[in-house]
């Protein structure tokens, strides 16, 4: 397997990807909207594809949850292996604003610092930092 890229179906994808760029850095690429596409004529302004390139090996895709079967985010939890404990705490603090904390940042039995949070858009995140 060369790479895993999570595709996250989320409400308000355009707003969400802007927030995630603020938190994780990187560049938003390939933002494609439903406007002017016949198959999406009843869904103007929806994000049908977007990419957040955090760095060369970390890419996240985001799509508006416009289909009824995609109305629930939660089938995917994105595990982010952070570069530092400080980065983990900063991301956790930002993601937990108006979100739901599943697990406060804490040392685990594996020696890593780990946290779980569902952000205000309903996207679940697992944050992990382990010294290597």
C-alpha cells in the first residue's frame, strides 16, 4: 500500500477545511464545487471534492455530506500522528471548541500521548504523539 488518504464527508466542508488548514497548516487544493455541474443542479454551493495537503505525505480529502446516506460522519476516525506533544495539545484545544471530547490528552499504556475529539462539524479525530 502506497498511501492512505481519508475522504471525510462532513457538513459545511468549505468552512471546515478552512479551519483545519488553520489548525494543521498546509494548502487547500482542488476545491471543486457543485455549481454548473448538471448532476448537482439541485445542490448549488456544495463541495464535491477538496484536498488539504498538510505536507508531502499527509493529505486529507473533504466532501460536503449532501447525500442522505452520508449524513452521519463517524464511520471514519482520522488518526493523526503529531510531530510534538505541543502540536497535539494545540490541535486538541482548537478541535474541541464547540465539539465533544471523547478522551482528554493523556499518557497511554503504550507510552504515547493520545486524545479523541469530535469537532463542531461532527468529524471524529484521534490525536497521537509518541517519541521515537
